[in-house]
């Protein structure tokens, strides 16, 4: 067999191969050149980043070191507290401390302290009047409030009368006493010459340049004072120095190899483009020359479509004809597949709904095998239905995500459930039964698996899904788990029980709840019984009896014991507030305002957003406690005594709050701080601070004996910001440290045993 056509094609397209390889070589050269440029830029970025980091860390370390030494040196606080600028010992200690801080770093030009009240300046050489101080202009500008926060722009100062040469410095002001004082200023000046020297030491002046500009684009310094290279060189990187408000611009000087390589790269690009154009022209020529053999092959296909050509009146080339035939075939196949999938999904969704609602379960076994995603399910298999809700759907989901994002997240949630189920011995089938509720039907293939073990596995899957979704998708979920259904016919009962669980979200301990395993549940109290309890609560409240809290606690215990649905709980609370309004609101205008319909609706709205019954109880107790104080103030004749007793009780309840103070009490009870202190001292013969400290120390002793918590954890639990403060107060009150107290008590307890 002659291979003339083979060799003809081979030699026809060989030049194309040659041109292609040439282009690849050129492209490789250009690519390597681009890589060199990028690596140069990266190297310059690393060098500039190191310089920026060094400058930033040095400035930060100086600032932190100075403020730390000033904060822990008692002479500064003593100076401002004594209000005596002529105390030579204190001034000498401060001057010596300033000298030590200046000697600790060669970058520091000067540090001085300004006393706003006495208008005096303390430097390393002592105290002086501000009028005779060389940097008095800076102090004047600072006091006018024209300076922003943090490090200020570069400035020049004439430090003293002896040395008249201006010195460039960077300055930062700190309010004294630290951390938020307003009685003085601590001024730290950094030498600009040290920064320039550091920059010059890190920049290679022969190859690269670096320019430092401020926020307004003004040049602060060019490395090695090389301004021409900064203007004519190739800029590669810009790095911000946020602490100082500077921008570091770096690059390669003009005339280096980098510029020549860039020019050569453009030449090769032009050559490559011309080569591609020549190759395209040659391909067109060869294709037209070799077209006739292909036309012979296509004649047979064309003869099959001659009727279609006559009807359309337009002549199609061979490729369009083949494309049209294939496109029609593919479209028919895609339409068929789409309809088949839609039919299967419709049947699956219909079967799922029938299983949940117990409709037509007689024929469900066969459909379950054909349509469902379960493998090996039959009529007597074990199933469990789980119902899941998206918490705060309208505010936390619909408002946060668009419609497309909502659909994507719901689809992702279904996939998460399926993936988590694969790690266990169960299979799952998920369907959205409403916009915010998903139903999951779990199926166990293991016939020997106990019902309790299956329910335990399902709970683990639900908890893991809830945790994963909250961490990764930022969606809050809650799940209700029905009992094990023995066979297809019992799926409806499992679904009903799971929905009943979701009606009692407030009673869930967490966001995953299980239905009662036994059919016998606690009988619900009649409505009139709850109303009687509410009436008793209102009566005690109206009589100014503190037992209303116990009665309200009993009401909530009955809610939890009898597993009331969320809607019934909220309805009873609404009835309670309305009954309370009718009984006590007429006592004063203040009570009428607090128990107005608008306020009650606001309380109910806040309770609707609560996630648990405990949260509802806390909200209701807080609101009613405030209302009770107002009511008692109206009804009692000795109003100050009632207020002091309420203050004492409030302090005993809130002494672990770190924000508890006289100001907090004055805001809470609408009286001045001085008056609150006077009432407290008069009634209980002790200061407010001592009373709070005594409560906290008693709680600290209890936690030291009964727990193994660290001193830091105990401090946070009793209302202190840190363990150091707690240890200092504890030793002042008891005479020993917390650690010694814990060891002494434990040793004593061991000896008694």
C-alpha cells in the first residue's frame, strides 16, 4: 500500500513543527526573563521588608521599654499624687530613671517629663521652668491639641542654649500618669540620624536605592543621600510603615543589567509574535492545499443531508454540518437525562413526604428500594427521623446572605450531613421540608444494632454537624431527634416526635434534643393551674414581698418539668406581664411607663430571641428586678432604707462584676455617687469598697479551698482583672498570699484526716 499521502502530510507539516519549537524556545527565554524580574522584585521586597520590620520593631521596643519602666517606677505616680514639684528626692529619682532609659538605647535623643499643673519640665539634669526649656514650643503645640495620636512627623529641635545646631527627631507623647492620665506629658525623642545610619547600613548603594516619604508624599530621606537614583531608577516595591506613617519605596538603580534584560525581552516578544503570524499563514496555505482528499470523505455525509439543505436554502460547510448533527444528538440526550433526573427527584421527594406523614406506606417498600438513596433498606429496617432548624432564620440568615448564597449553603449543609454519616454505620436521606427546616431520615443497615446505640450514633452526627457548620459556614442550627422507628410504618411517629422536640427549643440543653424514649410523658398542667401560680406571683409582687422571686422560679421549674412548648411559655409570660400591669401600673406614672404596652412588647421581643429557657428567665428576672425597685420606692415610706437594702442585695448578687463601682450603683439607682456612699456608710457602718472587698475575699477563700483553679481564673471569677491585683488585695486583707493560704488550709485538712 502506497504511503504517498502519509509522507505528503508529514513533510507538509514539518515546517510547522520547526516554527512551533522555535516559538517555544523564544517563549521559554521570555518566561525565564520574567522569572528573573520577579525574583529580583522578591529579593528587593525581602530586603525592604526586613528594613521596615527592623525600624518598626526598634521604635516599638523603645516605646514599650520606656513606658514599661515609667509605669512600674513609683516615683512618677508619687510625683503627681503629692502635688509637690519641689520634692527633690522624687525629682532626683525621676531624673535618674530618665537617664537610665536614655543610656539604654543609642537611638534615644532625649526623654523629659512635663508637669501641666506647675508648668515644669524634668529632664535627665533635673527640674526647670518650661519657659527656660529648649523644647517649649513642642509642649505648647501639644497642649493646644493640634497633635494626633502616636509618633509625630520628623521635626527639628534646638535642645539647649549651648548646642544651637538643630537636630532631627521623631517624637511621641504619653499622657501621665500612665496609662490614661491627664496631669502631665512624657515626651520621647528618637534620633533621625540613627534611623538614617541604620537605613544606609542595610541598603546596597551600588545596586539599589530606597526612599522614605511621609503621608503627604514628601521625601524624608534617600538611602546614602542618593536622590538621583531614586528618581531615575526602576521602582519595584512600596512598603507602608504604619507606626510612623512612612512609605518605603525601593528599586534598582538605572543602567544596571536589569534594564538591559528588559529591553532584550521586548525584542524577543516581537520576534515571537512575527513567528506566530508566519506559522498561521503557512498553516492556512497547507490546509487549503490538502483540502480535496477531505472533501471526498465528506461527500457521503453530505448526501444524507441533501433534503435538509434543499429545505433550508442555505449551504453549510462540512464542519458545520457535523457540528449541527452532533449538537442535535447531544441536546436530545441532555433533555432525556434532565427529564429522567427531574422525574427521579420528584418521585424521591414525594416518597420522602409520604414516609414522614404516613401516607401510602403500603407500597413504600418497593419505592424505597428503587428511588431512595438507601442501600439495602426494606420494610422492617430501623429508621430515625431528625428535624433540623436554622436558628434566627429571618435576621441571621435571610438578611445576611443573598438568595443564591442561601441555596448554596443549604446544599452544603445536606452534603455535610451525608459526609458525616459515611463515617458511621448509618445512611442518611435529607430533604428541605420548609425554607428553614430540614428533615433527615437515618437508616441502619446493621440488623443487630440496638436502638440505643443507633440513637447515640445519630446524636453524635447531629452534634458534629452543628459544630462544623457553626465554625465553617457561620450558621446556627438546632436538631430534634425522634425515637427509633421499627419499620417503615413507624417513621411517621418518629417524625412527629422530632417535630415535638423542635417545639420545645427553650428546654433543650444545647441545640440538640431527643424525644422521650417512653411513650409515657409527664401530664401537662391545666392552663388555670399556671394562671393560679401567676396570680400568686403577682400578689407577692404587689405586697412588696421578696418571695416573688421564689414563686417565679417555681413557675419556670414547672415549665421545664412539664416540657411546655415554646409558644405556650411565651403566651403565659405575656399573660403574667399583662396581669402585673393591671395590678401595679396605676401606682405611679413611672410604673405606668415601665409597664406600658410598648415596653411589654419589647420585653417579649427580647425573650423571643433567647436561645434557652434559662436566658428567658434571666431576662425576665432582670426586668422584674428593676421594676420591683421602682415599685418598692413608690410604696415604702422610708425610701432611703429600702434603696440601701436593694443596693446591698444588688452588690451581693453582682460583686463578681469587675465594673461594679459607686458610679455603677449611681447609674443603676439614679442617685449621685456621693449620696450612695453616704447612705451605705450610714446604714452599714462600712465603706462600699470594703464591703465589696470582703465579699470577694470570702468567695476567693472558698474557691481556693474547693477548686484547683489558677489565681488568674479565680481573679476573673470574683471580679478582678488579673491575678496580681487579687494577690495584692488578698495579702493586704488576710496577711498571707493566696498560694500560702491554699497550702496551709490543705495541710491542715490533711492533718485532721
